[in-house]
C-alpha cells in the first residue's frame, strides 16, 4: 500500500490527491496543511463576493472526504515544523504543493512606509487569513492607489468601492466588514506601467467594476491611445481585445455623478512612494512618523519590443493607502532545493531534482513547480503530470518499509493535527457566528478562535 503525503490543501494539493486515488486503487493520501482550514487560496485568496468561484470548495471537499484521503491541518512542514527528512521517513512519497507564499516587491524608495501594503496582505485581512494583521488599512484614507492591473488588483479595488449592503451577505469577517463600511475612500486609482492591451485582468473581472453601485469608472483616452494595439486591436488575442473594448466604452462615456470613482491609469511606472511632506526618506519617515501621502510615477511609452521605456516626466498621485499587486513568488522550503531565479523547486516532470539528479520520493505540483501562472483549473493537468511520474516510481518506492501510521508518529513528535472533524467543527462555529451577527456564514479571523473551534470536535 503506497502512502503519500501531499503538503498543501489548495487546488494543486487537492487535485494531486484526487489523481492519486483515481489512478491507484490502493494508495493512501494524507493532505497536510499549515493552517487548520483546507482549500488554500480558494478560501483565502478568492474575493468574498465571488460566490461562484468560492463554490469550488464543494468540489475540493469531495476529494478530502474520500475514504482513502485524510486531512491533517495545523501541521507546519519545514522550518519550525516537521522536517522534510522526517516526512520522507513516514511516507513512501511526498508531494509539495505549497504555492507561492509571498509577494514580489516594487523595489522603490518608500515601499515600506506605513500605509503601503501588498495587495495580498489587504486581501488576507478581508478574507480572514489567521496570519493577517489589522492595521487600520482604510482608516483615515480618502484616496487609494492600487499598483498593478491583474485580477488581484481588480479584486482589491472592487472591495474598496463596495458598500456594506453588498458585503454583508458574504463570509467576510465582521471587523473587516465594519471597517470597510466606515471607509471614507472615494477615489481608487488602479495603475499599470504598460498599456491596456497588456493588462492581465480577465474581461469578466474588469466588467464587474463598471457594475458597482454608485461608482464611476474613468479611463483617460489619451493614455489608451499611447498603446498601438489599442488603436488597432484586430491582431490582439480575443481576451485582450475584449478588455480593450470595455476600456474604450468607459473612455468615451459621459461623466456622471457618483459617490466613488475608480480611475484606470496606464503607462505609469512607480518610482517612489512619498510620505507626508513630499519625501519618503525624511528622518520623520524613518522613525515611523511619516505615512504614505502620494505615489510618484514616471510616464512610460512602448519601446516597440513589448516593454516600456521611461520618458523622464513624472506625476504624483495623492493617496493615504497604497496596495501593491505586482505578482507572487515562491519561497524556499527548508530541506528542499530552490532555484532563486525562477523561485521554484527544480524538477523533471514533477520529480524534485537535487544537483541535477532525481530525488527519490520527492515531488512538486502547483505554483512551487511552475511559478505563479495560470488559473485554478491549470492545476489539474499540472497535478496529473506529477502523479503520473510518482506512480511510475511506485514499485521502487514501495521497497522501503515504513514505521507505521504516520498520524501516530506525528503525535509522538508532539504534533496534534486538526483532522476533518475539527475542520467541520470550525465550519459549524462560523455558521453560528453568522447567525448571532444576523448574517450568513462569517469566518473566524484568528488562530485562537479557529483552534478553539476545532478542539470542540474532541471535547
């Protein structure tokens, strides 16, 4: 009987477990996660008002409830947790599906000023990630700058413009809902360094901005015209052409009165985040007394090779909140090789490579394998490729005798996993919380409340 540990319970981890039990009738799979809750970015990365995408949890749930799959939450792997070598002792094979755990940086002065956050930190706060901090994101802010033109940037811009009545039916934690309901942000600038034809958002997400109540979306037609593909979109892929059509409609629409405004900006590259007083490096700012007051951008133009070049002309956009959405990157996991150039684990068909040679019994899938690319569905073929490699190696892997049930070994090591019954207890607690608040399900926002709810399943 082949025993496999899958590290990570997001889409790539669940699809890996699904492929394993579908392709091998005897395999047993333990899906380990650092958090006590499953589903990864489907729970903590999808905006709360995107109910259709969040409903994917029901499909992932079916995988984790399979009779030969076991969910073990609250199990940290690597530094300050179960060493990779220990997992190899307990399982015939380990598949790492740990995603891309941190954000890319802008690399500009003032990036770490108070009031400047990664979009993922903001998203984690309103999605109730237990590692999130509540630092008054929107407190005292009237204008926000979102740097980036991908779907995450669209999500956070939309959350800033949503009203309390629209957010209340979601599972957003109560503290975030109350803060956003009291927000005085009326201007949201969403800024990209390249043109509209190169933006990474999907048309469906883009159109949602135009459907927000009491919110106007504006686009500068002169900025759009800097993009040659905007002037003649016929050669663009269908998705980019649809985006251009939406932006063209907003650029030519007459202005209207609205409580909030989202300004789409293009061909502006951030060069500095400024504190109050017009500088990001004043002694006041270095002592922590200065907060974000504006972002300085350089005007760019197409370079004819798909990129942009600076013009030496600058523009400051006032903002008391800056959200940086310029991509994710993987981080090294203790005990595994790591390629700093691609921020992935070196592999061959999903088999981990150590110094160019295949490491027996170690595999990767998802973003840590291929980088932060694709949509949720992209993880299916990625996981299947890795599982195919693993099962080709099964005969050799099974020659090694294991010490017994990994769960007993983990407990002997002082680790008490949150099992599926614990997760179900968390779900019940979130439903009960929603009832007491007059809402539907409301997420528990911190480690203490999550673990307390999970423990009720054993009391």
